[in-house]
C-alpha cells in the first residue's frame, strides 16, 4: 500500500523496520532488513528527503527514526488540495481554449466534413450549442446511418431540452421523438439535401457516398434560412 505514496519496495522495507524497532543506527537497520550497507544508507537518505524519516546524532552516531504514520494522511490531504487547484486550473484552461476556438471559428467562412465521423461532429456540435434548431429536407437518413448513436443523441437532447422543428416531405420516415415537432410538405418541395440551422450555423448534408456536410457559420445566412423555413412551415401540414 505504501507504494501508492511513492515509496519503493526497499524504502517500504526500511520504513517499516524503523517503525517496528524505533530509533536505531544504520547497522541495526542493516541487520533487521538484511539489505546491503550501501543500499540502506541510500534508502535512509531518500526517506529523509521524502519526509518519512529523521535522525539525531548521539556520541557521533546517527540514530534514525520513522516519522509518524500521520504523514500519509498529510500527503493525502495535500494531494486533495492540489487536485482541487488543478481542477480549477483545468476549468480556467478550458474556458480560455473555448474562447480561442470561438475566435478562430469566427474567422472561418465554411468547413467541409466527410463520412460518418463528420456527421457525428455536426450532431455533437448541435448538442454543444444547446439551442433549439430547425431542419428541413430530412428523409430519416440519420436513423438509417447511425441508429445507436442517433438514439443517444436524442437522449442528450432531452437532457439539454433542445427542441427541433422539422419539415419532411410526405411519405418520408419522420423522426418522431419527444423533442421534435414535425410537419409535412408535398414532394415538389423536396430538397436535395438535409439542412440544419442552429445558432448562427447552417449545416447542409449531401447524401452521396460518402456523405458530405458543408457547415457555414454566418448570422446573415442563418437568418435567411430561418425566414425560408418559416414560409415552408406555414404551408406544411401536421
């Protein structure tokens, strides 16, 4: 167990010997532990350096003693304190990194993602944005491509209370989930791509092989797509 506190097997052996026999000379420790003389002297110096042993000099001879076992409690408490400080630092780093990421993203006009991993990246981004979104042109492809992940994604949306308004063409398999409000439009309004609008972002899913997603971050474009969606929503049927 003492290894959890940074003691090697030989340090552990010498420390326990000191604890058992009390204040003793190096020769007594050598006899007790059956370790080499040089090893014992080296280990004693290390234990003193780590705060697990101390010594006094009597008649020009060093007598070594183990520090109180409460030292281990002190170490644990200090590690807990440092862990708390490290956690605060980690949060500070996270917030700064997040702001840097936002600044760098603000400079980007568009990004292109390819394949299933790209699809997951956008879906995760919707969760991270944590805002209600709109979608049109959906043909139920998400459930087909990522059935298990889509179910997890739906549950994450429930936890974060992220609602969605979705327009699909008549006859399509609509995702009837708790946080979705679905309306249908005639097939002549069918879109060649599924389009998600969330925050200031527009994500267009082009269902080729592999799937390609174009993500554009633009407040003006997002507003334009929302206006178009509102027009469709008015003529769509429940």
